C-alpha cells in the first residue's frame, strides 16, 4: 500500500471513529496530527501515557483545551486498559440514558 492510500485510509478511519484512544508515551508527529484532526471533528479523545514519561507541553495543553479529551497517566498497561474500559463504559451509559425515551403514567 502506498503512502497516499495509507493516509486516506487513516483519515477515513479517524473520521468514522466515535472515540480516539491515543498513546502518548513516544513523541509522534502522526499522533499529534491525528489529535488535532480529532479535535476539529469534536471527537472524544482518551489519551494515555506512563507516569515515568514526559509528554510535550503543547500536546498536554491541546488536550486540556478540548472539552471531550481526557488525559490519563498510568503506572502499568493493565491500569491504562482499566481506565480506558471504565471511561468508555461510563460514556456509553450516559449515551444510553440520554437516548432512553421518557414514559409518563398519565
């Protein structure tokens, strides 16, 4: 697959996603670009990084400025997976509550 096809595929997947999960443990221009695109599309972003790693202040600032972004510092991969799972389940529960029609007894 050539670079243009890979880029087109990545952009399509990003546009079709409901939630973006980003690993910030290694500096990456690609991840940074995907975060900005996701923010422009008002996507929910869950970003994780290890507690012993430093992430770029610019990326941290971007995520903190986006109302649908959450940033989580973890000590182990299982802790990160647990947080991601709990966060997704909480958001799914909220969506289901918002979509549940109200019933009246009258």
